């Protein structure tokens, strides 16, 4: 009896601590923005802008940006979405915030080191976003041959970008070119991971293969342009044409996936398009539609999804089958 009571108490305590952490980040963000606005208004009205005022404004802006990023990372960890990536991101942005404050206050306001620290913040944020699609595939334990190289490409590209930011410029442009190519590879892996998350099957597969081919064709063309400094007009026309095909294919994939999702609800065979539930807030029993709905008593919003298992190749309904193989086309599942 004691153990059973302790588990809910522990869960409530964990949830309360996470809510307190969110509240701290939100209050820090609001206070930073408010103070920054007050200081900026006083400077504009009184006309007493000094180096100290600039340092204060820059510090408050940095605090607001890093508080917002930390809140996003903490929220994702709470929802158990890419926990390892967000833990690394929290540590990296925490170290970056300390470095940025040091650069703001020690060498002088908005000097060269401050600009480099601000560039580091942008690089961390950009590669964090690029790593999310591959981290999602990895943590769902699917498409690891794409997820692992994609994450490795993000780490290597980030390290190379940081070297370019903090190292003194040299006469050789070999390393900056290699950095640009590595960043293109990381972006292409992220784009590939996003496309692979789109539900496939049937006529969507050929479109997916075509879109992936365009993604890596663009990467190859852009990399060749950087390395060999190609200036031919037809080359850039080819680059634009492949880019249009890539954008069109990616959008078409998303639209078709949405249509397939709607179609699956319309042709439900073994389940109804409505269900009975008890509202978790007011405990009122009611029947609600699949999709976006809300409680008819207290207004609590729901988002309910129901999907029958179907063959990825021929869309045959896979329900109550004697073996894990589609009887229509023979595809195992």
C-alpha cells in the first residue's frame, strides 16, 4: 500500500518541479524583455546612451534569447521528445551564454569577440534545428542508416563552423569551402530525415524517391559550385530547376500524406469515426468525433487520431489475419 501511494506522489512531485522550471524560464524571459524595453525607452527619451547602457541591453537580450531556447529544450525533454539531443543542447547553450556574457563585459561592448560569441549562438541554434529530424528517427529506432550519419554530419559541421568563427582568417579558402560543403551535407541529411518521416506506401513511394534524389542532387550541385567556383549560367539554371523539383516534390509528399490521413478516417471499416470518452477534467461522459474536438461541458480540447493497420504497399486492411503477411500482395508486416 505504501509503495503504491509513493509512485503517484513522486510523479506529482516531478511534474511540479518541471512546471516550476518552466515558470522560471518564462519569468526570466518576461523580465528580460521588460527591462530591455524600459532601458531602451529611457535611452531614447533621455539620450544618454553609453557603453554601459549598451552592455546592459545586450546582456538582457542574450538572457531573453537563451531563456527562450532553454524553455523549448526543457519542454521537449518533459514530453520525452529527443531527450538526449535536448540535454546536450541545454548544456551547450548554457556554456555559450557564459561565454557571451564574458565577451560582452570583459573586452568591451560589442567588440570582435562579442560578435563571434553571437555568431556561435546562431550556429548552435541552426544546427540544433538541423539535428532534430535525425534525432527523431534515431530515438524512434527507425532509419538508423540515415539518422546516425545525419547526427554525425551536424556535429562535424558545427565544429567546423565554430573553428571558422573563432579562428583568425587566413589566405587559404580550403577550410571555409570544406565547412560550407559539410553544412550542406548536414542540411541534406535533415531534409532526408524529414521526408522519410512522411508515411509512404503505394503511389507515394516513387514521389519520395524522386524528392530524395533531388535533395542530394542539389547538395552535389551546390558543393561543386563552392569547391570549383563554377560561374556558368547553365549550371545555375540547372541548380534552380532541381531546386524547384525538390520543393514541389516535398510539398506534394506532405499534401498526399495529409490526404491519405483524411482518407483513412473516411474509410474506417473496423472502428467508428466517433468514440465515447470521459473528460479528464470534468469527468463528463460524451461522444466526440475523431480529430479536433472539445468537451461539451467544460470546453477542454482533444485531438484524437484513429488509424487502422493497412499494408504499406497495397493499402489492404490488416486486421484479424492468421499470419503477419498481407493476403493481397504478400508483403510482410
